[in-house]
C-alpha cells in the first residue's frame, strides 16, 4: 500500500510539471534515472508512475526513442484533463471548449427539464435571477457566481437524467473558477441576467423547444462574451 501511494505521488508530481508547461505536448520527459534521483525513489517506483500516466494516455512510450507527452485531446483521464483546464497554461482553449461542452449538455438538459420541473423549482429559479441582480448592483462577484451556478445546477437536477448530473459533478470546481473570472466583467453580468430571466420564463411556459433555444442563446452569448470581453478574440475566430 505504501509503495502504491509513493507511485501516485511521483505520478502526480510529474503530471503537475506537464500541466505547468515544463514538458509541453510532443516533448520527452526525463528518464527513469533522472526522475528516481529527483524524487529519491527507486527506478521501479518511477517506472510504475510512468505506466500510470501511460495508461491514462497522458504519456506515450516509443521504443528506442523515449517517453513523450501526448496532446490534451488524447488524454483519457477526466481528472487530469480538469486539472489541466483549471491550472494549465493554455487557459483560452480550455475556456472555449468548456463552454462548448456545456452547450452540448445543458441545452438538452434544459429541454428535458421543461417537461419535468415543478412549480417550486420554477420559483427558486426566479429567486436566483433576483439574487444575481442584487449581487450585480453591489458588484458582489462571489454572490453573483453562487446564484449563477445554483441556477444551472437546479436545471440539471430538474432534467431528472442521472447521467447529466454525474457528468457535471467533476466540472463544478472548474466552472466556479471560470465563472469568477468572466463574471468580474459587469457587462457579462448584465448579459447573463437577461438570459437567465429568459430561461426561467421559458421553463415556466413548459415549452421544451423554447427552453432549449433560450439555453442555447445563453451559451452563445457566453461564448461571444468570453471571446470579445475576456480573451480579446475578434468575432468569427
């Protein structure tokens, strides 16, 4: 058990260095001898740690050449990808791709929720919108993000699809960080409030198509705001 824990420590520290950009995609990682000396562990421990990252497709071993870092889109570990998204250097791409993922899942969840959400939850949704407005008026970013996340979480639960909830749970930490960054921009807050109001009204109407369209419009606005107000990316890029 102790040895397995040590293997995990070495694997985590090497992953930290990969995420930090010490070893970018396509580059080789140090050999067993160098890593064993750095971590003061046996070469066997290092070998097992490398096998762990290889099994997650973070590393690829090329016989006779060495061990190389794979591009992020080849990684097979959700936890590792989330760590890279929240701590890595290529935050622009991660932010855009996170919105793309949310758009795929949340529009469908909102469509499902339209036919399943109860009156009490509808009332709660409008309460979250009111809380967002109040937080916006006093520039309380933390309170704004809290209400924003709660609004979306309620819709995910109201979809009554257990797979959607399971998929989104690991994303919560990353979403919270990203929301705090984007919601610091007052104009983005204003856009979000309007779209959340539209979504709540669409769900109140119990119209599945309207609800889906309202959430999709919100995701598109979020992407546009990210590119133009946070990343300074020209429209259409």
